[in-house]
């Protein structure tokens, strides 16, 4: 009986961790989308020095997907929130 209680407490802590981290990640994505002009220039400069990126940019539009980083972040946070429910 005691083992089940310990396992259920550990599972509840894990679900709470997923929920809180998911909410933080979603909020980070929302803030990042609101202030994209502040950080997007630095992100483009980071990827500009890599030679392989120039070849990929010829074939893939919007590569390195900088405009979509907040969307990817919000999606990751939503995944973590959903994982906390199951």
C-alpha cells in the first residue's frame, strides 16, 4: 500500500512539473511573439555566419524559420500542458 502512495505522489509531482513548465514555455512564446523585432535581428545574425545555411536558404523559404520560433515555442508548451493531463 505504501509503494502505491509513493508512486502516486511522484506521478502527481511529475504532472505538476509538466503543467507549470508548459505554462512558462507558452508565456515565453507569447512574449517572444510580442517583441519579435527585439530578438529577431540577433537570431538572423547568429545563423548568417554558417555557410551551410546559405545553401539551405536557396531551397527552403523562411529558413532558418526565425519568424516561427514563437509558434514553435507555444506548440512545445501546449504539448507539455497536454502531457501533464495524461
